[in-house]
C-alpha cells in the first residue's frame, strides 16, 4: 500500500514538482552547481575570459587588403563584378532618363491610372496627391532618382528572392540550408555589410543597389517558400492525377495557389527597399536619402523633413497599391480595356507635357517648408531644451534618463560575471521554450564573448532593454485604448503609418535637436521607431479575442477593467509576446544607427568601421548585433510546441 501511494504521485507528478518550469529550474540549478565552480577555477574576473576570445581582425584585414590590391586587376572583378556594376548603372540610368522623359505630369498620370486600375478611384486620387506633394516640396528630381534606384533594386530583389524561395519551397534540404542564411541577412545591420559591398564595388549606385538587394530579398524568399510549401495538397494531387509534369504542376497549380504570398512578398520587399534609401545614401545612392543624410550632418530638421515626407509618401502609396492588388485576388477580373485606358491616358499626358515643354516641375510651384519647420524647431530648442520651470528641459530629461536608467542598467550588466549572464539567458530561454531554444540563446551570447566585444555588447543591450521597457509601457497602454475605441483607432492609423514608414535617420534629427548628443537621444529615436509596431500588434491581438468569451464575462457581471485584465489580456498573450519580440528587433535596429549620434557601443563600432574602411571592426560588431538579436528573439518568443502547451 505504501509502495502504491508512493508510485501514484510520481506518475501524476502532483505538487510543486508537477510544474514544468520548476523541474527546468531544478535541472538548471544542478547544471550550474557543477559548471560554475569549474568556470571559477579556470577563469577569474567578471569580464569575458581573455583565453576564450578569438582574434579575427588579422584574417579580415587580410581579406580587405587582398580586395583592395586586386580590385582593378583580378579576373573575378574584371569579368564578373565589373559587368554586374555596369548592368546596374545602365539599368538605373535608363529608368531615371525614362522618368525624366515622361515628365512630372506623365509620371503622376501613370501612377494615378495604375492605382485606379488596381484599387479604385480613392487610392488613385491619393496617389496623384502624393506625387504632387513631392513636387510641391521641391523634391521632384530627388524623388525620381530614388524611384529609379528603387525600381531596379526591387526588381533584382524580387528575382533573387523568388528564385531562392522557389528552391526552398520545392526542396526540404534547400529550405533547411537557406533558413539560417535568410535569418542572418535580415537581422544583420545594414551598416555592417555596406563596407564589404563598398570594398568590392566602390562608392556609387552599384554598391547602393546591391546592399538594398541583400536587405530586401529575404522577405520575398521567405514568403515565396511559404506559399509554395503551403499549397493545397488535394489540388496538387488532382493536377498530378491528370498527368501533369513537375513544371506543369508548378506553373498551373503551385504558383497560382501562392499568388497572395507572392504579392505580400513584393509588398514587404518594397517596404524594406525604401527603408534602405537613406542608409544606402551613405555609399552614394543619391536621391532623397542623400538629402536626409546631409540634413543629419548639419542637424537641419526642415531639410530632413522635406526629403523624408516623399519617402513616406512613396512607401504608403506602394504599400496600399500592392496590398489592394493582393486583396483583389480571387475577385472577378476587371475588363482588359482598363489597361488600354491606362496606357492611352498616360501617353496623352506625356505627349502633352513634351509638346508644351513642361517636363520639369515648375519652379514657382513650390511650398516653402524648410524655413517654417526650422523656425519651429528653433523655438522648441530655445524654450524646451533647458530652463523650463518645475519640469526642466529636454536636456535635463536626457541627463536624468542616462543617470537613473541607462547607467545603472549598463553598469549592472557589466558588473555581472560572464557565466551568470549566460545562466540568466539559459534560464529565460528554457522557461519560455525548449532546451534547443536555450542552447541557441546561450551559444549566441557566448559567440559575442568569443569575438572579443563582450562589454560593448552589454552596453548596447542596456540601451535596448531601456528602450524596450519604455516602448512596451507606452505601446501596450496605447494599443489597449485603440482596441477599445474605434475613434482612437481611426485617429491613430495615419499617424502610425507615417511613423512606421519614416526613415530611421529622420527620427534622429529632431531628437538630437531636443535632447543633444548621447545615448538618451539614440534610445528616444528607437522608441519612436518601434512604438507603431507594438501599438498595432497589441490592438490587433486584443480585437481578435473571441467575442463569445467577452460576452460570457459581461453576462457574469465583469466590469470593463475585469474583462480586459481577466479575459482579453490572457487570450491575447501570443500577440503580446509577438509585440515584445518585434519591439526588441526594431529597437535594436535603431539603437545601432544611434551610434552616429553618440549612442556608442556596437553602433559606434559599425559606423566607425564603415567610415574608416576597417572591415574587422565593422563586421565583428555587426556579427555581435546578429547574436544579440538572435538571443533576444529566443528569450521573448515561445516555440510552437511550448505555446501549444500553454504552460
């Protein structure tokens, strides 16, 4: 009897040991009790042991020197990279000259007519207004330069991404092989791979286009693969039973079934390419990005806003048009004569523009924006930067945030022994996922130490954690309000659209004007950039909660606050975790760019490596950022199996 009662609890695992999290913590405690004394006996000190670092600067410096020495003579550069560079230059120049030949009226008419054909009259009018606004801001020529570069870059990104996605969608082996490559391409900071691209192609349009392709191709590849792998098996079996070959099954079944994913991939590729417009200007892309970058150098908020608004307008228009094209799939097709109207209307406007010699935007049709904005910013700087009674100025806020938040978090992380940081990472990752999740997170964090950038990485991590904390507090509160009020949601939607599509560089300029230079401005810019995604995901997750659950809570007399706390938030837990995850990724992206305005740490190393042509410093810092992103992803996003258990 005693034996039976002893066995039954073990089989059912009741009590404290029945909790999976408790068993995991016990196993981690045992592992720590064995490994920590061994680590302390071998390596003393809180910082990462010098004996466990690997110096990669010499091999990378050798690669850099070889590229520089052979760029003008080696056959690889003469007969491959040289031809690629020439093709890119010719393609971008051809598109740009075609846009200029059509004229401002022709380009505006073509854009409006295509939007009308795809999405209707409202979006067509919005598209026309967007292009006219670019001209009114005196940014027509830079807009055409950016549009020409984006046409070529997006075309190349779609072709490369579709081919990679095709390979991954049709082959499990290629899918497993490409997944880590695409992960790295997407989280690797753009600044870090600008340097190797510049080493190969030099400063100019080819380097800018190739850097944009590297950054923008992964979404197309992922979504193409997802669409092909998720095709209805019954349809594929029916096509195969009719005797169709592999190519016929692909063209007549798989690709048509994946049209929505392909259009979504095109949409995401366009958004990613436009987000690179400013970053690519650092290596000679020109256009609107160059205007924003020059404004950042001179802290000219008005000029940055005048160039940033057209980028936002292009992004919003292209997002809406491609989104409408995807939503219209499966509906009754419009008459083919609509496209004849598009071509005929565009041709009439273009010819009229040439006959009247009005291809260029008229000089008198310009709305002065730079001076009023700069005057407003000057007033804000004079009256808000310092000396504000009671609350203090923005400079005081930045100093207090640095002293009370950023410094303690950074000093605390750097004070912790290296092995305790790994232990904390392992604990968080295993509690939210599986042992594989924990192992991946620990190896990513350990790789940072092996690369010799342990302390700068913890400095960057402190900025990320501080920015994410503020972002989540504001984002969750705003998302809750937006989810519970349709009016607030409608008011917030255009604001979030603007902030989500505005280039990261544009955020830095007013932030620097108000907060000065340092880590606090970098964190503030990161908060502004990540906030829209957190608000959107939170609001969407709360809105998608089962109405039956809410109705049941109301019938039991639950108040509005109780419904939120006891029903909506628990049921929206996956969306909230996704909001945390996306907030971390977006904050990490901008904190790195914040290295240009005094953020220091890894961001400064990446920018310094690009400015000085130091391949080792830039790539090592970039690799450390990838490892940080991988670790943060694993400790904030539960695995599918873990999520299903709901534990």
